[in-house]
């Protein structure tokens, strides 16, 4: 498909070079209009040629995934989904636009004249609807405002790792406003398998990321932990919202969405039924909840004190309570009042723990402890034997190894064969295209590979 707005982008850059953002009055203290990408791209603003001052140019040329997010609503998958779901068209569907554009960065959808939905996930999707701050943030006085004052104007400060992770999780995990539920997945939407450290690494940067990692050599590891806190918090927020609306409708029980459970408990490879399922067995009707999005946070919280020197016990206790509540009730019978109280508490404890991780100083000895825990077979028997658990474990091991190399200058694995072992693991854990379950995967098949890594990790 050709992109009709390619030329639009070029045109905007030219027009805006001579056209500074106009003054926009704040509508009121809580309502902020979306200005649109074109409001940020002036050459004298973020449309310059160098990286600092050229963030918009960098974003336009580098971050294709987010710029393209609206385009994909016209692709074959979207068309098929639209048909299956009985929708008119994906690109006019508020539900899709919530994550594939900046359309709803403002809950009421108030937009400036320069807003163009074609820019997909634009500046304000991440940095906040700019109607009330676009003119002020060019003033000297902007620097004197506190983060809370900026937030009040609608500006999200993404420098703190926890705030950044929460922003990504809004779309990549979901929020009470929009989720990718089992209906969407069954109609063809990819399953959301967000992991902050990996996604942050993959995201082409439009800011000075080198300076950032110089300031915080353990950034990846910090992002790994706060990313899991943010993913779990997103799930907990969704559970709370669902419980609240059930209670408001006079219902006593809540039905969570199937997509929140371990897919492989229900879906397994039909071509090879004798090979067993890529997950643990669980009681009929009670598949494991949050095997991708929640369980890793519990693992990180459990080892938070030893790995980050920050107490994670409140978060761990709250998460365990929430997980047990969901796992112990058959789908559709979770008591709404208990769920509401439990998930609210979990969200609060996760937010607090995540902010504490912001200040954690990660030293190499601590991260090697984490590596040790990750590689230990007995670490978390409820989580690791699932495919979800194994993939998250792989991503975590890679993150710890990279951080450790950056912080100490030394490889944590002392073996020439470790690259091969890691590549082998990656291969074994791959999701074959067009399959709903990893073909013939059994956790016990890859145990020897973990064992090899353990032997070479120097622990
Ligand atoms: C909660 C946010 C959210 C909602 C709601 C949502 N999406 Fe997505 N969608 C995503 C994310 C995030 C990805 C990227 C997944 C990844 O690669 O990790 C994605 C990926 C896709 C893809 C695959 C893109 C490709 O490159 O082929 C299609 C197609 C798609 N979405 C269509 C839709 C349609 C149609 C709707 C509405 C019916 C919709 N989405 C609703 C977040 C969302
Ligand atoms: C997917 C989310 C996302 C989108 C979309 C996005 N940004 Fe960013 N941006 C970030 C993150 C994360 C950072 C790093 C944290 C920081 O420096 O605030 C950042 C950093 C920046 C910075 C550097 C701030 C500093 O003080 O160093 C500027 C300026 C900026 N972005 C402008 C833009 C503009 C203009 C657009 C649109 C053309 C845009 N961003 C789109 C996430 C995003
Ligand atoms: C407003 C919603 C939204 C926000 C906020 C957002 N994303 Fe995305 N992101 C998407 C959608 C939708 C896609 C898929 C678009 C496509 O296929 O072109 C995507 C795609 C990606 C991809 C490519 C994934 C792949 O499979 O190749 C990466 C990496 C990514 N996002 C990282 C991030 C990070 C890191 C943040 C936070 C700094 C973030 N995103 C914030 C909606 C969002
Ligand atoms: C509690 C059992 C259960 C869980 C958990 C579950 N599904 Fe399903 N899934 C079903 C059933 C039953 C159907 C057929 C009815 C339908 O389409 O909703 C289905 C249909 C589907 C389909 C469309 C039909 C097909 O096989 O192509 C896809 C794709 C799918 N699920 C993917 C997933 C993914 C990915 C997850 C995890 C995020 C998941 N499911 C979790 C029971 C489940």
C-alpha cells in the first residue's frame, strides 16, 4: 500500500518551518486538547537537523512502527478482523484508534486544527496532549515547574523509568479504556507480548539514548523490573475497573477475559496432540491467570531486595493474593467485591515499589544474584514451566547479561558456547508464524540448555 501522507509529512515540515505553534489557551485545568504532530515539527522546535532539537525529524524518519500504527488499520489482517467482528472499518473504530493513533490521547477526543490521525501513535500519545502546554513549554519558566505542575497541564515526564513503562503499557498491555481481548485475538489481532526491556531496546530512539545509558548503565535492568511492575499494574487496573463496573451493574461476580490467561492451557498444538501441552496442568476450568503479564512481576518483586536493594515484599504479597484469587475461582465466578479490593491494593503497592526501583543502585554482585535465581530450576515452579515463563526467563537472562556487561565490562557467562546455547534457546522458544501455540514445545525439553548456561554463569 502506498502512503498518501508521506508527502503530507514533507509538506508539514516545510510549512511549519515558518510557522511556530500558535498560543492555545488551556480549555480548563483538566481538559487538554491534542495539538497533533504538526504542532511539534517546526524547524525551530523539534524539527531541526541535530538530534537535540531534531526529535520530531528523528521520530519521523526512525520510529516507523508508531508512525505506521494507523496505516496497519488498512492492512489485510485489519480488514479480516473488521469482517469477523462485524465492524464498519477499523480506521474509524474508536476502539482501534485508542491504541493505533493519538486520537484519544484526550478522553473527549478534543483536537486542534492541525491534528492528523494519519500520524498514528504521535508525540502526544506518549508525551501527553499538548493543548495546555505546547506554548508554555517553550518559555524559560517551564523549567521552573515541578513534574506535578507539568502533569497537571497534561505533560507526561517520561524520564523516570516507571512513568515511561506505564505509558508504554497503556497500549502494549492495555488499560481500562482499551484492551486487546480474546475476541480481537480470535479475529486475528496479534497477542500482546510486551516486555519493557526488549521493546525499549527495539524502539528506534529519537532522543539521546547514549547519554541516558551513560547516566544509568543499569538502565535495561531497571526497565526490566519497572516494566514488569507496569505490566502487572495495567492488568490490575483493568481487573479493578471490571470489578467496579460489575458492582455498579448489580453483579456479584466478574468474568475476566480469556486473553488474560495462559493461552496454552486451552490451545495446544493439534497436529501433535501426543506431545502434551506447553504448560502446566491446571484444574479444568481454571487456567493460569497472567502467566505473561503478572507472574514475572511477582518474581521480580520476590527478588527485589537481593537484586535491587529495594523491598518488594508488599508488592509480592499483593500480587500473590491477586493471582491466587484469579486462579482459584473458575472463570466467571470471581467475587467482584473481593477482586475490587485486592486489585486496588495491588495497583497501589506496585506503583510504590516501582517508584522505589527508580532509586535503586544496581551493583554487579546483585545482578549476578538475580541471574543465579533466574537460572535456578527451582525458582518458580508455578510459572517457569509454562511457555510464557520460559520466554520471559530468556528475555530476563539476556537483559541481566547485557546490563552486567555494561556495568562491569565483563561477560557473566564464561564459555565460548554460551552464544550458541542462547541462540538455541531462542530457536526452541520461537512462536512459529501462523500458529497459536509453539509447535511441540515442552518445557522439560529445554531444561538441559538452562543447565548448560547455569554451569557457565560463574555462580
Ligand atoms: C490495547 C491497545 C490496542 C487495541 C485496542 C488495538 N490494538 Fe492493534 N495492536 C496494538 C499493539 C500494541 C500492536 C503491536 C503488537 C506487537 O507487535 O507487540 C498491535 C498490532 C496490530 C496489528 C498488527 C500490525 C502489523 O504490523 O501487521 C493489527 C493489524 C492491528 N493491531 C489491528 C487492530 C485493529 C483492527 C483494532 C481494533 C479492532 C486494534 N488493533 C485494537 C494495540 C492495540
Ligand atoms: C512511543 C512513545 C513516544 C512517541 C510517539 C514520541 N516520544 Fe518523544 N520521547 C519518548 C521517550 C520515552 C523519551 C525519553 C524520555 C525523555 O527524555 O523524556 C522521549 C524523548 C523526547 C525528547 C527529549 C526530551 C529531553 O529532555 O531530552 C523530545 C524533545 C521528544 N521526545 C519529542 C517528541 C516529539 C516532537 C515527538 C513526535 C514527533 C515524540 N517525541 C514522539 C517517547 C515518545
Ligand atoms: C498509543 C499507544 C502506544 C503507546 C503509548 C506505545 N506504543 Fe508501541 N506500538 C503501538 C502500536 C499500535 C504498535 C504496532 C504498530 C505497527 O504494527 O506498526 C506498536 C509497536 C511497537 C514496537 C514494534 C513491535 C514489533 O512487533 O516490532 C515497539 C518496539 C514499541 N511499540 C515500543 C514501545 C515503547 C518502548 C513504548 C513506550 C515508550 C511504546 N511502544 C508506547 C502503540 C503504542
Ligand atoms: C479458557 C480457554 C481459553 C484460553 C485461556 C484462551 N483461549 Fe483462545 N479460544 C478458546 C476457544 C473456546 C476458542 C473458540 C471460540 C472463539 O473463537 O472464541 C478460541 C479461539 C481462539 C482463536 C481463533 C480460532 C483459532 O484457533 O484460530 C485464537 C487465534 C485464539 N483463541 C488465541 C488465543 C490466545 C493467543 C490466547 C492467550 C492470550 C487464548 N486464545 C486464550 C479458548 C481459550
